[in-house]
């Protein structure tokens, strides 16, 4: 800071004012944003605490496609950190947001989305963000959530928390044991976001020893959160899913068409299961492998597992990533 002397040549009043301003910024909470360092024209810098109005820098960029990836810069412990985000849309639950795909693994289920630390045991995670949809209005949901958390925590509720993508929401902080004298091993921060059809609830879970890092990372993710109408998107049919995976297999293996036409080895595709939340296509490869493609019928996001009888002990996830919508002509 370039600080000028006052008329008497004494900087003390100016220093005192600067300290007061700094303290006010630190205590501003959910609705006050500290300054961020300057960025060049190709870099977006996001600060975890928002201003009272949504900003383009922190809210999810309009028009981003599901699965689109990009780099940005965040501030952790006063230092810049480059992170790589992926944009997701979940029209079943009614939201879209960005998440740091190098530090978190996305797990999609019928009634929730989870973003789990890559350092955690996925079956017993300690640090993860969970997003669900509820039919109650935000106030009613917050009352119920607060009552439940109060059984184990001393909670602090803020009904005027501001997130860049959604505006005002309710934030419940659960970071102290009942009575407020000690801190528990596991902390929670809950965001209850109003929606036309009820509310969306995002709950950040993190271990106390990792609270500063994960707590701020989760807060960054929540600033990109926006609400979508639920169930308004086109849904893939089982016939479309079958065609998409067949097209994908042919595109991935140029030799496959000739093998199928020759008929020397058995190759087939079939719908193994079909529901509102997931379509599973089973591909029986000429190699003997059984490859399953689990498709979200709205977003088209597809995960892949493989099992080779007599070779692998169990079905295992692969590193393949695809969107089934991309393979429908």
C-alpha cells in the first residue's frame, strides 16, 4: 500500500484506519468480500466470500455446457492457487455448479450428488459436499435441519447469507459441540437455497483438522451454484441409450465393425436395467469382457465398469468418460 503522511508527518491515524478496515473485512462473513489480486485478461480470480450482489467472477458462467472444463484461480490462506473446474448440470435435482475435479470425485445417485475428496476412502469419506432437493420451502427445511443438528452441535444460523449464483440463502454453521465449549471431530456447513419447487440443500462435511482448507474450497464451489427447474429436460429413452452406446463402441474401436460383420466372435448390446434415474447398457465384447454403461437419462453423463470372467475378481470402474447424448446421430 502506498501510504501518504498527514499534514503533521504522522502516519499513525492512517495505520489505525487501515487496521480497522482490515478487521471489518475479516468479520464480514457470508455477505462481504475482501479484495482479490489483479488478474490478467485470461484468468478469472474467485474469492470465496461474495459481495452482496452476484458477480460474474464467482457465479457459474452462463452458457457453460455440462462437462465443460476450465481453469480459474482461488485464494487460500492468502495465496493464489490455480484449480481446474468442471461444470455440471443436474436437472433431476434442479441445479448446476462448478467443482474442482482434481481434488474431488463426483458420485451421482438418484437422489443426491456428492463431491468427495480424492484423499478420502469413498465408502467412508470425511470431506465431501452433498447436494439434495427438498419439497419444503427453505425456511421450513432450515428449521428441520437446524433442529436435527442442534442435537449434536451448537449451531449458528444466518438467514441472509449471499451466494453469487443464487443471491440470499440460509446458512447453518455447525462447528462446535453442544454448549459451544469444544469443537467436534467432524464439522458441517449447510446451505439451504430457495427454489420455485421447494429448496436445494448443500451440506459440506469436513474433518476439523482440514476445516480451513476444505471449508473454503466448499464455499468457493457454492458460489457457482445456481437453481434449475426440475424435470424440464429431455429424457433419453432406452432405445436411444442402446443406440448411443453402440455408436460409442464403434467410434472407440474402428476394428469393431469388421469383427461384428464377420460374425466369428460373439458381440452384443442390451438394456440390462432401465429406470427414471439410470439406464444401464451391457456390452458383451468379443474379448469376453462384460462392459456396463450406466447413463443418466437427463444429462447423458455415463460411467463405465468392466468385468472379465475368470480374469477380474469383481466388476471394476474404468477411466472412460463420455456423454451418451454426444453419440446420437
